[in-house]
């Protein structure tokens, strides 16, 4: 659960997350930043599209025993797809994700991520796809 706090701090220093070392395995919770800052086009075509592309890569790399929850983090975070290994469903959920004009509510996103991790009943890896526009008081994971 403390992994989210660590990831948020690390990502605060980076551009949209665009690579990992090795394949992610097991239960994943992917937090896709959908805040207004993700509309910036300092990377082509936008920060949001770069993050969405990285999320697609994660979906494509899922193994048969891996599961993923996808959460769009805007002013009202919402679960786009919950605890599934259905790649088609995850791709469809990603296609419906939209960037917002508001700030991301990271506290509510942390609660949704924690709930998904508890449902999985196994170790969960939380992946944050963001531009680093995070608040100075990053919320801790409840639990």
C-alpha cells in the first residue's frame, strides 16, 4: 500500500511514464492521470496520449494469469475496468478514457486503488501514468 506514495513521489520528478524494466506481472492497478495538465502538447500529441499509449503497452504485455484495474484520475476518479485479464475489455476502457479540465483527486484515486488491491486477494503493483503534476502532500494509501 505504501508503494503508491513512493510511486507518486518518483513520478513527480518525471515526464509521462514511458518505460519499465521488465514485464509487469500479477495484479496491476493502473492510475491514468486525466487531469487538465495532461492536455499539454509539449510531447506529441499530448501528455495524456503518451500515458494512454503506455497503458496500452501494459495491457498488451499481460500474461494469462495477470489481472488489471484501470482508473482514470480526474477531479472525480473513476474505475474504467476492474480486476480483469480481458485485453479487449481493457483496450476498450482505455479508448473511452478522456482527459478533464480539472485537477486530479489523488486521495480518492488512492482509495479506489486500495479497494481494487483488496479485491484481488494477492500482492498488487500500482502503476502511475502521469506528468508529475502532483500535490506536495501526496496521500498515503488507506489500509
